[in-house]
C-alpha cells in the first residue's frame, strides 16, 4: 500500500537523542513489509515552519499524493484535529492512529482525538471499556510487539548476569541498587544511569548477552516522591544518601504492589525476540501473551525479584528452556508485522 506515515523521526523530536521508538519499530516494519512510505516527520516540520504551515502541508501532501492510508502516531497537539477530520471525511485515504498511553491519557487526550480518525488502535484492555462507555466504536485492540527485522537472536556469548535498559525514573534506581547490595552483578543503561543511553544495535547486543533481562511495567511517576528525596540527599551528602537508601529498602518495598497503570511494554516482546530471558513485573493482560514460568518469568516484590534472580542464575537449563520457548512464541505471534497485518485486515485493508 501507499502509506502516508505521520510520526516523529527523532526521540521526543530531538535529533541528538537518536531515532524515535516509532521510527525504529513502526517505520522499519512497514518499510520491510514492502509498503511505499511517504514520510511526514510532523515534529521537524513543526519546529521549522510552525504549527499552521505544518498542518497545511499535511493536507497538501494528502491531496497531491493520494495515499491509501494515513498512519499516525500522535505525540501532543501538534497536529490539527480539523485537518485530520477533513482528510477522513473529504478524501479516499483511510485514517488510522496508534495511541500509546491509553492507560493514563484516555480521559484528557485519546477520547478527543479518536472521533477524528476512521480507526484508532489501543494497547489497553481497560481503555477499551472506556471507549465503549464514551460511545466510540472505531477502536482496534492490539499490543506492542517485536520488530524482528531489528531485534534478533545474534547467538552471542553471555557476558552479564542481570541487565536493565531504560530510563532511571521512578523506583528503578532503588531496585537496581538493591540487587547490587544483595551481591548480584546488575548493570543498567539509559537516561539517568551512569552508563548513559545506548543505540538500538547496542541494546540488541545487551539483550543477547544477558543471562537475565529486567523489565519494569509501572509508570514513571510510581515511587517518584521517595526517589526524589533520596537523590537530593545523595547529591548533598553521598554517604548519608546511601545509608538512607539502604534503610528505606528495609522499610519499603517499591515493587510489592502492582501499580494500577502498569502496562505491557515493548521490552516484553523485544527481549524474548532477541533470544533473551525476560524477568518482568506483572502488567495488564500479560498472561494473554506469554505463559508465565514457561516462556517468561515474573516477580511481584523486591524480595521476590532477588529470589527469582538467584534461582534462574543457578538453574541454567531451566532458564534456557524458558528463553527458547519465549523466543519461539514471540516470532510466531508477537511481531509488528503480524500486528499490522491483523490491524489492516480489521480495518478492511487487504
């Protein structure tokens, strides 16, 4: 198909941060599927020409190029809703948007945008109920997945015991430090960590070379208050900060309760898709995608996490069996190519 791809090329619209999630996954997959892609990087155009001119250009491109599909991945209010409505109602282009954070953005964002498109995609089962209650029925339930063109089993020798790749927000820093204090070799990469951010290729290698790959499903605000206090103390009095962090770890388990907005992440599929062992906390409907204890492993508290890490590090054969089963399930059912084929079929695009 001829697809007008409307999304950010760079992470948060900042070239210095590298390519965006959607570029590395959605654009890559759609291109590799053989579709003709008309790339409309709305954020770069917005930054260069302003909101009005960028939206005028979106309409002009649609009228001139006559794409079969307008695939959109919104960020904020950069796009004009009236322009999307006009494309939906006045052209032969089918309009479709993938909503990323309906777990917490439905009430103040998605519900207002959904009527502008012919079809919208959500990854949240809870949000589906909200859409129905609001009388919005042009919704396709899908899920994050693995871009198997980029996330691959490289058959590399194992180098790390426990790793995590992601931002150091919420309680993540506290959890990694707790693992290290328990004598476990745990390493972390991403914004806020000492090792810094890594490009996708390096991340794929880390997933391949780790005995255990961690994932955290809770939103960034979870535990932010505790973490902010500790960071302030550490910045001013490093030794006192470490003592305070250890003491807090004895009194407060940041992972004990599943956060109500805990959601499945791309990592849940990318790690098994690389032939990596996934150890994650629970999230909405996770058991619908993997057999827990057979294809992936889970933890429910900090104490349980430490127990699970020690168990799987010392039970190599069982860990390898789970890793292999998770890899096969991912390649069979959880690639973006399969997601897009299902979405396009449900939207009447064959």
